[in-house]
C-alpha cells in the first residue's frame, strides 16, 4: 500500500539514524517506484532504479535539508512504470498518495494507476490550483478516496495532508517534524503529536510556523 510522508526540519537538525533506517526498510518493502523532493540540496527524482534512488536518498538525508517529501510505491492498480511513480507536479504542487481510489481501483488499458487517473482529472486540478480545499475533499470523498494524500508546494511554504480517516501519523524529535501515512516507528523514540486545526478532512502544515500551528505539547 505504499509509504509516503513529509519531513519538516527548519533548523536543519540531523535526521535520526533510526528514522533513516526505517525509510530504507520502507524502500525495500515498496520497491515499485521511488520519489523524493528536497530543498538544499534541491533534489527532484522519480525513478524505478533502486540503487540510483538509494544513493540519492542517502545524500538527501545526510544533508539535513529543511524539508523532504517522499513516496515509495507498492503497485496495486496500474503498471510498474515511471509515469505511475508518485510526486506528480501539478501546477507547482507535488502530489503523493498512500491508499486507493475506489472509483479507479480496476485495471484498464491505459496502465495508469488509480491515483494517476485521479490527479489527471480536470476537476481535481481545478480544485487544487484554485486552493478550494473543502470542495477538493468532497470531490475525493465522492470517488471513494482512502488513505493519505500529501500536497506540497515547490518551496514547501504550503504542505497539505488529506485523509478521510485521520490515518496520518505525526511525530516530533529535536524540532524535526515527521508526518507519514502510517507508523514511522513502533517504539517510543518519536513523540506522537496531537493534531489540531483539522477541518473538512484537510489540514495545513505551514513550513515557517511548523512549531506552532499544528502541534501542541513540549518536546
């Protein structure tokens, strides 16, 4: 069912070794398409090449960039092909999804994944580019959207997460925020954060205010 997430690191703290290890494990478990986007180093890669991607991801993680967006695919609907690798750029917004879209959860002659068929819809793009978040959530719900979608602007000033079931997991450690589509670690190393400002199935994580907008509690 894939694995996707966002790491926000405004103070450029080191990414914990256990987190790096878990991400590399997720790559092994979801080997059918890899995507990562980061700032400083600015990296944008969508590929099926495991070794190429692993070296790129290690470079990104070791550089402690201020923000990272990633997705590792496990194909359910659609061919194993580069065009089905997540991280599609839609008008300056990068989109990933872990889950299924019921309306498109059948194979067809295109070979496109269910998520690619969703984001290719004219209506989806109109609502996204118009930032009509409430209408976008209703649109997704009407297509039996399940799981977690992350929408990230190129400069990371806008980071949105969409989930009908509140299935996003949030953690913080040393002022690094981790938002992922499932449990990042099963242990207690990362502090689970309580989600606030959750309305209409969508909330916004604002990059330059990440320490105060969505989360409460002390480190």
